[in-house]
């Protein structure tokens, strides 16, 4: 099994506190200049 080091950082904004609605923006960087930007609405649970 190969393992690679990666880094990530993100921010979270609460859109509607009563409904617990949030927006997440994340940036991740891995090996060989691979990177990703993720925009997520809500939680998976």
C-alpha cells in the first residue's frame, strides 16, 4: 500500500443557524502539484 502526504485547509460559514445550514470551502494539495478545491453545502450526517 502506498501512502502520500497531503495538506488541506478550509473555511466554514453558517448560512442559517436555526436550520444548521453551512457552506464549506476547502483547498487540498498533494504530491506532484496535485490539488483540489471543494465547495460543500451542509453535512453528510
